[in-house]
C-alpha cells in the first residue's frame, strides 16, 4: 500500500501552531514511507476563507519547507460531489431529513444504536465507546451546504487517503467518520491522533500564553528549522537524547510508534535555546551574511575591526539575529549604550571610578595585550586588593561594553584592542565621577 496522507486546514486567518504541527507529522510520515503528502484546503466557510488567508497558509508552509506532492484540492469545488453522496445516503435509508429546532430541514446521518464502536488508534491505542452514547448528526445544513463531517470523509475517499493523522480533539469525530466510511463502502484509513499542546498549567496552549501563530514566530526571529524541530518534539521523540535534528535525520527516524499520547507542554525557554543552537550550527559564511546585514542596518560599519574574531565570539551566543547589533554594538562604535541594570549593579559603587582608572593604567603598561596578560593582571590585582577576580571583571565588562553579559571578558578586551579598552575605562570612570547618566 502506497502511503497517502493529507493536511486539511481551514484557511480562516493565521496558521495556528497546532495545525502546522499536524502538517509536520503528516509530511514526515509521508517522506519516511516514500509516500505522498497532500494538501486539501477546507474552504467551505466562504466568508472567512479569503484569498489572503489562503496565501498566509501557503507562505507558512513554504517557509517551513512543507512541500506537497500533488495539486492542492479546494474543498469548496467539491460541493456537488458531497451533495450527491448525501442524496445517495438518503435513498439507501442511511440518512434522513428533519427540521431541527425550526431552523429548516437538514440531512441527518444515522449512527448505530447497538453494540460498541471502536478503532485502533496509531498513537493512542484501542479507542471505543458504546454506540448508544452517540447521536445522529447533520451532514447537510438547512441552507444546502455540506457539513465538515461529510465533506471530510468524501474528500478523503476521493483522494485515496490511507492515513489520517490529526489532533486528538478529533477523536469523537473519528467515531462518526468511520461510520460514514462504512456507509459509503469505502476502505477505512488508519487513524492517529496527536496529543494536545498545553501551557505550563496543563491547559490548551493559546494566544493568551504567547505567540500562537506561525507568522508571529517568524516575525520574532525564529528560524524555520527551529520551529519545525520544536513542534516535532511536541508529541514525538527520536528514541534517544537528541533534540536538535537535521531534516534528513527527522525523515529517517520518524515513526508514529515514537509519538506520545500524553499532552505536550510548550516550553518557550527550550524554543529560544533551540533557535540559538541552529544559529550556532550555521556555516560561518551564512551567519556572516546575516550578521553584517544587521550591523550595517543598525548604522554601524564593519571596517577597521576583527570581524572574523567578533563573529567567532558572537555566533555561539546569538539566540536571534534580531539581537544583532544590540548585543555587540560596542565592538563597532565607541558610542555604545549602557544597560541600566548593569550600571546600577556593577558601576554605582564606591571606589569603582578609581578602580577603573587603576586597571586602565595597568593595562596601558602591558607590552603584550593578550588573553593571558589581561587575565593574569586582574588576578594579581585581585590578590593584592584581597578581592575576588569577579569584583574586577564585572565593572570592567560593563565599562567597556555597556552590558553585563557577552563573550568572555578577556576575548572581548583583545578584540577591542589596548587603546580602546583603556580609553573606555578612563572615560567611564570620569563619567561616574561627574555624575553623567550613562543610560538613555
């Protein structure tokens, strides 16, 4: 059997991460099994299914590398086929007409009333319920439009879908859909229901918890490979401790047997870490292009600096390209901003201006300005003053960079150069004495 799976979103606006996660699982399942990944746009809600919404969907899929193998199917074009199937079910007594609640006559599908309904879920295992606990349901509205249940099943049959992989909010629908498949004498696809994505409180993840749409993550600076990898791990694991995977590794390893049935918690800290990992693994020339673009867009020049050395330090520390140049402007300009918290914690203390001047004078005397000499000088100075090296490192760092974090201090000093470091130490000391507000 040739595997055929589909992603069937309703294009009614932004693309939610829960929906695109289903697309990722379907895409990987198809690629792992040398099958076909199909796209069906369920655009029967004509008021909300706009051309802009469809384009947003297509852009999101392209950004994430979710290519589909056949021409996209638009469900609204199959209306005649859906209604013909409903008429057939009426003729065979498997559906009936009824005016429910005075809203007009609908077509209603008959559900079994005896025995048990069951199916083997590829993720959750055996699923079953009493037939008596189910109710007949509408398949054609009083206005003549097919309902999701009917259109979904008929299109799956026509597209020869072999596996339906979707969120576990569809479990109840699946009991209904299986009876429709049976009524239409169609082969049953295999069903697999993915766990819900939840927040830290165990409740369904939503816009209230932060970014919830693909476009928002893109705007915030997440890489497509980051979001793809992160969403894959919300309900699946490779079977070992690996978390950052190549697309090829994902395809090779992906099976539904490794899917989890319990809810998947959205961990923003892990997502941020993962974005940094993907940036760190970028080839240097790729990183360099984005790095230089960001620096120059910030009105800074890359001339006259050890650009390779700076990127060596910054690539492993960059979580988002949008952090550039904010986290390294001090390498490119002497007019760098100071972080208010860093200034208050590290510089606004008695004796700091004098300390910075003493360090500047000592650094000016060094014949060689290297990692070793700059480090050893502060160690010896700390010993003489009976203070830990941290009491020297932190104020020096903030004085020469304006920030409390960044590359190793001594790597930073060497990249800045002896003259610039000493000048900055003295200038910061003078500003502190004069009461100049360093932060803006």
